[in-house]
C-alpha cells in the first residue's frame, strides 16, 4: 500500500504476462530493495475489528462503510461514504469497510469490519507488540456504533 509500490509496475501486469505465456526475466531482489527503500515514505496500517464480547445479537444499527475522522475532541465522526481508502490524508482519518450490518448477527469472534489508516496502529512494547492509543480508540469507537437485540440462548 506504499506510494512506492503504486508507482512501480503493477502486479497485475506480471499475472497478465504469465497468462499470455510471455517470456520475461524479473529481478525480485532488485524490486524488493527498491520497495524497501521507499517503504518509509508512506505508513499504512489495517486491522480487522472483531466482536470480543460474549454475546449473540441481531444487529439493528451499524456504522457505515466510508471515511471517518477524529474531531478536535477526539470523537470519531463519519465524513462520507466511500469504497476506497487511498484518499486518506493523515493519521486522524480512517476508512472503515463494514462486514456485518443491519439485519445480520454478531457474536464473539465475528469480524465486524476492516479499518485502514495512514498511521501505525502497533508499536513494540517491552515484551510484545502492542496496539497504539489511536488503534484502541478506533476499535472502541467503531464497536460502540453497533447496536442490537440480544438473542436468547437456545433451549433444549
């Protein structure tokens, strides 16, 4: 997702050449070195937001797919509907792709959606990798927008 990778030859072209049975040589080490050099120019992260509560609910309200931003008070605000995250400009913006929506069900372990942002969402802690404060805030803000009706457990 780095700017350098998008500025290079598209991966699709290599698939097309292979499909058409065209002979070509590729220096993978050279491409990897070029992309590694450009990797620091752009920072992108993504995460799958899951339901972590031990619940089963019929979803009555869910966040929309699109662009969001953190306002001056740190509240996550919906900006506009979108299907592409490439327009994000800074670390206070995020793109959310909803997986489960209204009239679906959510349960512990369900993938609610995918969040993409132009910032790091993890850092190296003393003993393990940890989520940043922004990552935790994005997760709780998105999950808080899900509302539903509890589904009682099945009886035997």
